[in-house]
């Protein structure tokens, strides 16, 4: 039953029985302690800059270029005299 909801529930029960009820809390804490990047909490200015960039990108609208129709016309000398 690997990969199903029932299989996952059975695996969780078995892990808790083998390693204790706080198994998932302990492995989650280990992962959090191993982190070395620091994230945005370590550099507030970097967080401000990144947030500003994301805000600009999300509010930028895409411009749609409308196709133009070109109509060929012939201009005669009489047309130019009437326009003047």
C-alpha cells in the first residue's frame, strides 16, 4: 500500500511505535537546527529589497499590441490641390 493515504497512516503508526510518540517533532527540530542560511530574519534590508522587487513584478501589466490594418491608397495631384 505504498503511496496511499492508508499506507502513510500505517507508516506513521509504526514510526511512532518504534521511535516514540514525539518522533516527528524530534526529526522536525533536527532539520530546523541544521539550517545555516539565516533567512530574511538575519538581513532585514535584503528582505525589504526582495519584497519591493516582488511587488513591482506582480503589479506590472502586460501590454498587448493591437494589430493595425494598412490600407493602400493612391493619391492623385487633384487630391493634393484640394487639400491645400
